[in-house]
C-alpha cells in the first residue's frame, strides 16, 4: 500500500520532480489523459511488485522504485520527451513524421486500442431518436452549422445543443479534426476541457450536450449514450477489426535506446498490466493483435 500511495502522490508531483536531483532512480511519465488512469494503475502495481529497482532486475541498484505520472495531453507527451521533462510519453494518436524525426527514431509501443466515440448523456433528446451519425452529419454539428436539436432531427425541439470537446492538446481532438472536420473548423462556441475525466463528467451532467471522447472512458458508463458512426458502433470487435472509422492507438513513447528502467516498465505494461487495460474499458494490445 505504501507504494500505491506513492503513485498517487507522484501523479501530482511531476513538475517538482523535474527539478530534483533524484532523476536517475525514477521514471517520469506524462501525456494523454485518456491513458492516465491505466498507466497510473500500472505504475502503482509495478512499484508494489518491485519496491526497489533490483527486484525488477538484479543488475540495477537498490534504490526505491518511484514512477511519476502526470497528464497534460498527447501533445505534452511528445513535447515533454523532446525537452527532457519526461522519460516516457503517453500518446493517444499516431506520431507525426516531424515528431518521429525530432525524437530521433523513438521507441513506440502500442499498449491498447481505443476509439473516438460520439457521446451524450442517456437523457439527451438525441438518445430517443438517433442510433448514430454519418461523418458528414458530425462535421455539420461540430462546426456549429447545425446548432439546434431540430436541425439534426425534425421531431426534436428547436433548442440549442452544447458542444463539448477536449482541448487542442488531446489526441481525440487531433483525430476528430483530421478524419471528421478535415478543412472545416470546430465551432468557436464549443466548451473545451483539459482532461478526459473532466469531459466525461460534463457529458454525464449536461442533457443538452454532445461530445467526442475516448470510447474506453465511456463505454462502461451507464449514464452516457454512445452512438454509431457511419453505421458502426465502437465495440471492442469493431475496434480490433478496424471497422470503426475513428480508431486510435494508445501508445507509450520513449527516445531511442531507453534506459533499462524505462524498458522494464514498458515491458510490464505490455505484459502483466494488460488486465488493467481491459478492466478500464480499453482493448488490450494482445486482443488487438489477434
């Protein structure tokens, strides 16, 4: 329990730690808030199992195992690696060519599959009349061109919809812009959230809201309704088979030739911690590889 408590503290301590002198005995992880709950749990389990680094690898010292985890978004996960703030970036989208080049051919490991889901509260008027949306309908809604329920379905009242999104640093935002909005811009009136958890909470409590959000974060939430896109639901099977168009990877990224400690933790997430991935509603990499 002592190490689990340390993991919880570590989530809020990355900035302080970045300026400390204990970097050689610790791992710093940051980035995607979608991945944050999974990787935080994995880090807690790792520290509980290996209280000192020599327990994980006898060639390492007897220093206490400490793993610091913070959010900040996928963009921070990449930038933090570039500037040395973190050792492992959590990135919930594909890396761009210029990022790969800047990072010097990084180590990139997919530890789970996720998808960008369209979601409302279960009490939203859309939940009564809609099973799903086409990509073009979503672009019309999230650009603000259709801003009332009646413009989406004539049987609904002419009341305004509330658009909820992650901020620009979120992997879901980049994927939605690229695959749905394309040349169109997201409506300036949208409400932006700095984390997946904050966005999910708002979806649950605002019956007029519609959002795009991590499928893994909402698929097991009875207060939230998830919709099909182009006739396909973001189920595990459809994510594994790439039938759902808004698929995305959840990745751990490190610079080339990572330290032994970094490699040990990445291997742990890809192995023993895959059950945590499944328990939290995401598709384990083992399932996605079948």
